[in-house]
C-alpha cells in the first residue's frame, strides 16, 4: 500500500504534464485527454481517500527525498484526499454538462487552449489541497488565477475580456496581500513549510514577541484570500466573470476556484497560524460581520437581477458569506459547517449553471426571465434539475443545502454572543433565497404561448445523464450527511 503515498504528487504532475501535451493536440484530442486525466486523478484520489480512512493517519511525502529547508513536501490525510476526489467529480460533471456549448462558443482552433486551462486549474487545485509549503501554495494560487482568467475570456467577447480583466485586477490585489503575509512569516520564522512555521509561531506568541507583526500577518493573509474568494464587499468582479463565460467555466469557477482558496485558508488557520491563535487575533469578528453582510447583500442583488446567469452568480456571493460566517463563529462546529457548505455549494451551484443553460437554449438563447417563461416544459430535464438546485439553495430537507443551514444553526448555539445575529441573518437569508429562486422556478413552469413555446429539444443523453448525476450527488449530501460530517471532523483533527 506504500505506493498510494505517491498518488497525490502523481496527480499534480499528471495534470501539469497533460496541459503540456494538450498544447500539441487538436481540440478533439485535447478534450478526450483532459477528460480522461480528470477521471484518472479522481480514481487516484479515491484510492488515497480509502487508504487514509483505513489507517486513520496523515502522511508526508518529501519530494525528491530532499528534507527541509531544501526540499518540498506534500501532506495529506482523509480530508485532503476527499476534497481532491470531490473537486475531480465536480470538474468532470461540469465538463460533460457544458461540452456542447464549449464546441459552439469557442473557436475550433483554440479549443485545445481551453483544455490546457482546465488541466492547469486542476493541477493548481490539487496543489492547494495537498501542499505543505506555503510558498508553493502561493505559486499555485497564481497558476489558478491565470487558468481562471483563461477560462473566462476564451470566448473572446467584449464582456468576457472585461470580466477577465476585472477578475485579474482584484485577484492580483489579493495575491499581493497574501505574498506580503508570506514574506512576513518567513522573516519572523525563517521557514516555509507549514508545520515548521506553526512551531515558530507558537513559540513567538508564547514569548510575547512580534505580537503586532503576527497580527498584521494574519490580517494580510486572510484579507488576501477573502478578496480572491469574493467575500463581500470584494465581489464586484464575480457576476460578470460567471455570467458571461461558457457554462463549464462558470460551473468550475463558482464551484472550485473560490473553494480551493477557502480550503487553503482552512489549512493556514489550523496548520500554520493555529486555531487558538487565530481566535485570539479577533480577525474572526471581521470575517463574521462581512460574512453576514454577504449573506444579505448577495441575495438582495440576486433578487434585483433579470438575468438568470447573473442571478445565480450573485447567489454565490451570499453562499461565500455563509462559509466565512462559519469561520467567524470561532468554533470547531462552525468550521465543520463551513467545510460541509463548500461541498454543498459546489454540488448545487454547478448544477444550477448547467441546468440554466438548458433553459436558455430553448428560449432563443435569452437569459432574461421574461423569455424563460415556460422553459421547463421545453426542456423537462433541465427544469427538474434547476428546481432541485433551487430547493437545495433555499434549504429544503432531503437536499444538501438544508444540512448546511442546520449545521450553521447548531454551530451558532455554541457561541452565545453570536447566536442571535447568526440565527436572524440565517432566517432572513433563507427567505431572500426563496424569493429569487422560487420566483425563477415559478417562471420556468408558467405555461406560455410564444414563438419559443414550440421549440423542440434534441435529447442530449450526455447532458441528461450529467444533470441526473448532479441531482443524485445533491441528494447524497443531504441524506448521508452524518458520515460526511464525521469524515470532516476526523480530517480537521489530523490538520493540527
């Protein structure tokens, strides 16, 4: 079984080398190779998850057998392996769900470039999940940013180029703050490996030295990642980036990119800073306030939207607010709820984007609600899938979103000072979610006699199967939440 310890490193390298090979292939070959590699990496991640769950331990892989400070390390336990597997599943379904649109919207000669970006995105996400070196994390944060920009602007429309530019500007601002924080950490500790930094930070705090620099460093790192993951009020780039890119890009960007950054933040909180030190810094109170504000403002902006893609995009702002609100509660239960919501939101939001394109395709390509009237009758599978995703976002039992909100409410009970505002905002956000999602469901199921009413849909079996898989995934998260939360708790316990 020792060979399984090589799988995380192999997964990262395989994704990166696939990007190089795709540069020499035509679009069809690049698509097949990239899809195959995502599947292979998913199998490797599943084997790693089974191995770590069986042993109940975490493992360190020293790359090149060179120890620190000269070498680099990969560290993985059950949480990292499970998250890598989940990312592969979502990416694979997103690619299948939007494959027909990729071929229509992207120039034939540039299709291989799209899959190069997909491979780089996968490799960067895996590196953020597995790496034990904070500077390596920064390098792959930048690779992730470049790949995301490429996925946004590949269609070469004016709006996508503008959206990619805005995303790049905000993302570079976040990266700059994150890099400054890394430099300060290295200056204070002399280490780049997360475990070594953690030991030094513990000693520095115990001695009472560098109190202000440590606080500033934590603030820079947290704010940098918050900007990159679109926490309110740093979300202005998000609606255009998700709303005007291809459906596969929107599904992957909303479900994976921001979640990769947030998972990195969780690693930094537990493995670099230390959870107790993070609580004492009081930065969690700032995250708590911004998280609550994001939950409300994201939903308010979604209600005002008349474009279904931008409405789903603004909903992501609210859901990112949920995750940071969980961090802000300052309890282990809050972090568990946030990690579960990463899974819930990723599975649901990609479902909504993929289902949404099926509804717009049978409405003359229009995204505004007036033209979407009755779309669920013209594409029944997309209508059912969008309804399931909407019910999950609102928090109806059986679906993943209900478990997320229940976990947040339970976590709030453990922090009496934040209990009341959490429950109030949670209730308001749920009502707002119901307003804009149920409004859309009612609209697509309202019969109408128009020039789009007789639009015939050519059944796409791959698209239909993809939607079914998304629905099943959402229900599994909702119905089998107990073993999933146990896995999260076990994984977080191995982080320290």
